[in-house]
């Protein structure tokens, strides 16, 4: 089955599962890494407060979820620059690790703080003291880019997945002429190990548009590992800051804002 056909079938199947799945009422944030709809809204409010480039969206009227506020259906940030392609970044075997859940964590030459071997005490101490904003490169230090990348931008959105009870990331890209990128072109800006395993092309749950998405099937497990790593230092309203930090391992060249510290 072709990938596009598989994604369409999976999208329909998942939509049915999500519709039938009951709404999570009680918090399991610490125990399993999932969120209730109310916790998602609280985390979204905190993200918008800390990183104003992110805003709430209402979406199409006929696609509203009644378990979320009408004006807070999903989060979106627009015109996010993509400064290079993943394949142009230099990696070596020492810069890649495979996590417990099969996620390959790639450390790029921008030195972003990523999800790494969570069993090492040295890294644990480093993650606790790292200010995320210090990991973002100064634009003046970034070398001149090829003409075909100068205008490459993305609209990123975060929705609440009722079936997996976690946030879900969606990507819609544009070239320098503001023409939509194809699915294959978007996959060039996703860590290639993840693009092959966990990314799909599906209809956005709040708009009649097709987007690339990072599938959320492993999100709760990875977030639980990260939450355990920080012990009790991360509040539930800070969840999306940690989630975006996790997403940066899969989207290493898309420069969205997650610069607020977890303090």
C-alpha cells in the first residue's frame, strides 16, 4: 500500500477511535504522561504567556471539539523559519542515540538540548540547569543560506489528541514563493529516522487542509520519561514547553519558539 493511501486509511480509523474514546477526566500527568483536556488548555495558556509567537486558534465551526473551549481548540505559530534541511546537517554515529521507545535522538550542530540517554546522572543534572533559550543560535552567527531556503517557512500547530490523550504536532510548509510544500518536501525537514517511522500526512482535525503530523503513539511514554527525569520540577501547565523541547529532536531545523525556561 502506498504511503499516502495508508495515511488516509489510518486517519479515518484514528478519527473513529478518537471519537469513541471517552474523555479523560482525572489527571494522570505524573503517572503516565498524558493530559486531560483541561490540563491541555492550562498548558496552552502558559505557552502563549511565555512564548507569544504561539496563539490559540478556533478552527472551523463544524470541526469544534465540545470538550475544549470554542476559542481554544488548538495552538498555532506561523511563518516559522527553516534555516537548512536535515540532510544538509552533519551527523556522526556518536551524535545519535536510540531511546527506550525506538526514537532516535539526533544532536545537531546547533547544540540544542535534546532528549538523550535518560539514565545518565550527568545529563540529568545538565537538563535541570540548562536554560532552553541559551540553546537557540544567534541569527547573526548563522551562515548565509542558499536562495531556495531563504523563504522556507512553516505554520506549526498543536492539537489535543483525545485517543492518545496527548498533544499532537502538525506542520504546513511554504516555499520562498509561499507555495505549499509537498509531503515529501516537508519530510526533508524532519529527522529522517522519525520521518520514516512516525510521520504521516493527514487532514488537520480543525481545518479542511492536509498536513504532515508527528504521530502521537509514543508521546505519553517519552513525556513520562522526561517528567521522571525532572522529578517534581515540571508543573502540568509547563507541559507544552517540555513537549516542544522533545519535538525539537524530530524538527531540528525548524526554529519555533520554546525559549522559556522550565522555572
